């Protein structure tokens, strides 16, 4: 009885400490702004702005906008917009709330499986405030990370609940939460394998087998019957494998959807060996950054030049550690489970799959890092032979480590306050990051600091002369500065780099419109609409150009087209002037 009271007391202390350190690091996000790193794409340029509507719901479940099918992520943004409008602090608070819930669930999961409060608290604390996990929490566009992680944790928690007393109802709850996780971010497709790892340790379902009790109201099979219901039981040591089949089917389905969305013809001919090299390179970088926090860097692009010796060393390292984990799995099951947790969960994002361009991002280690923390939490105490020595050494060491993580993560979190602070810090660490220059230039442009924006766009183009979007951004800046011919030259270069992109035609049309060359502007607007008929701004501007030329019929048609998409200012003005009925 006293032991149970003491155990509950330690558990509540652990909960309070985890909440405290998490909020200590991340409480500051309520005052943060959006950043020029996909926040606009996910929040300000789609149906999210309409809030919760029937059309928005249909769009969320049908769109592959921004290269993803994650309807629950879109719905969460719509709820935020309904509550907070475009107040970025509200979106940050939602991210923090989801992260905190995941932290509490993760501790509950390990504590319930292992009955070891302090080891479970250590693993959870590392997850809660590891500097590599800051990006997932503070980057609004990474809502898919924290939302999918929440459903991942909820799935694991309900799975443990199910294994304690299996039933169809409990099983369906687990399957439903897994589907929700997949609809938040498809990276969680590896969960069925993680469930099997947990079956081995600490749930120990491999050795014991399980009696699965299923409640039915039919008489399909009857072992015994009572007055209220039919109950039939069967013992099957392999049931824990069969029950994973629906999970694997869902994973396969979402993998196919993701690959089809991300398929990029421009990189499909990249040799598999190059992708393998990049994958091994990414594998090592992620592992190194978990164990030894590197300076923050957003983008590590796909590269075709990786030394063979490096690939060989990394390959041998992975093979050796994997073999050790397998050989020692009976004596050190946490080493086996923790290592393969990391290997399995990081596999979808290391660039081996034949789709898209491979980038190395800090937020990709959000879930995989738990496996490494697991090895540390259960493995390090084994280095000390007596409980007394463990208490003397490990408790102060753990407090020091968590304090160090708290300070480092608090500082790293503060850099996400706004785009200028974020990208200026990134450029201090990596002066060859053209994407950081481009993003900071966009921030300067929004603030009206056009000369500084131009400086950053120039720097980005010097580093990456073949990246189309930078020419579009510099062209717009030059146009605002009155350098119209140079702006046209940038849009022409953008068209050369990607003739199928509608944006440079629209932007060049705007230059011609501002110069009063309405026929040239309409020609570019026509081409832009041919390439992308969903940009409402093109219809607005083309309609305005038609009115300037005195063509009221075509002007009214475009004004009505824009109004049908929610932009009615041109139509209202035209009606007020008597141009349109």
C-alpha cells in the first residue's frame, strides 16, 4: 500500500516537472509571428482563410495542395483561423498544446509499460525539450508534426490499453487513431513495425501469447453462452501478428498516395545508388544531431557528391550497431527496440524513396529521437553496478542535462520570433544558405525595406543562379523600386528556368500594366491563366486592364470570374461606375 502511494507521488512529480520544463522553453511562442518558411503557403494562401465551412471541409479531404494529403492538418488550421483569425500567436499556442499533450502521453505510455517512473520521465523530458525538436513546435507550418505525433502517442496509449484486455472495441479505437495520425502526416506509416517492437519489449507479447476475448452479439462461433451475450475466446500465440494486418494495409495505402503526390519527373532518373548515398549521409547527420546538437540549419539539399569512404564507414556503422542490437536483444531488449525505433521511423525521410527532392530538416527527428533516448534512459544506468552509485551520479547528471537542454532550447526557440531574427541567425551559422537569404529578403520586402530585400535576393542568386523563385522575388522588388526593365529581365529568366510556371507571366504582366502597356499585360495574363486558372488575382488584373482599354464586356467577365472566387472589389467598382450590371 505504501509502495503504491509512493509510486503515485513520484508519478505526479514527474508530470509536474515535465509540464514545467516544457512551458519554460516554449511559453514565449504566444508572441511569435508567422515566418517566411511555408507559413504563408499553409495559412494565408488557401481555403484556411475561409474558416470552418462545407466547401473548406470538402477541400481539406480532396486537396493535395502544397504536395500533401493531410486533411486533419488543414482542418486544425481552419479551426485556428476561426478562433484567432490571422493572429499568429494562436496558431503557436495550438502547436504548443499538441506538443504538451504528446509529452504527457509519452510519459504515461512508458510508465505504464515499464513501471519505471524515472527512466520514463527521462525519455519524455528529452523528447519534450531536445533542441532538435524546437523546430516542430515553433514552426506553424509543421503543425503536421505535432498533430501526427499527438495521434501517434494516443495510438500507442490505446494500444497498451488494448493489450491489457483485448477486445474488438479497443482494437478499433487503436486503428482509428492510427488513421488520424496518417491523415495528419504520412511519415507515421512505420507505426505497425513500432507496435511489433513494443510487443517484444516491454510488453513481452512474443513470449507469453495472449488470450483474446471478443464480445459478439451473433452466434457465428460459440464457446459458451451466458444470459446476456455470447462470448468466445481463443488462444493464438501469433495473434499479435495477425492483428497488425489492417495497420499495414493503411500504411501501404498512404505510402502509395504520398509517393504519387510527391512524384517529380525532374528527379525520377536519379540513380538509386545516389539516393542510397544521400540516405546514409542523412541517417548519420540525424543521429549526430540527436547526440550532439548542431547549429540550427533549415535546409540541407540533395547532393550528388558524397565520398565513397564516408558512405562505406556509415554503412559499416549501421550494420555493426544493428548486429550488436540483435545479438544482445535478449539481455538488452531496450537497445534492440530503441535502435530499430530510430532506424524504422527515420527511414521514410532520408531520401531513398524515388520521389521529390531530399532535404535534411531538424523536425524529421521529432519521433525518431525517442528511440535514442530510450537507449540512454535504460542503458546508461546499467553502466553503474549499485543503486547507491546510480543515485549519487545519475540524478545530478540527469538534472544537469535537462537544465542544459532547457537553456539551449529556450534560446533556439527565441530565434523563431519573426522571419528577420530567424533567418539572420541562420545566416550567422551558414553564410552559403541561399534559401535563408531569399526568405530574409521576403521579410524585408514585406516591411518595405526594399534595398535590403534586393541585397538579400542578389546574394541568393549568386549562391543559386538556377533557382527560379528568387528571380520572381527580385523582379517584384525591382519593379517596386522603379527598375522596370531589370524586373522584366528577371521574369524572363524565370520563364527560361521553368516555362510551365504561371507566376512569372502574371508578375511580368503587372509590370506592363503599371507602365500602361495594357495589351502586353493582357497577353501575359492570358498565358498565366492558361497555365494556372486558379489564381484569382490574374482575373482581377486582367479585368482592370480590359477596363483601361475600354473593353467593358471582357472586363466585366473577368470581374465576375474574380468575384465568384471571393474577390468582388473590381466588380463592385465596375457596377458603381455603370460598366457592369
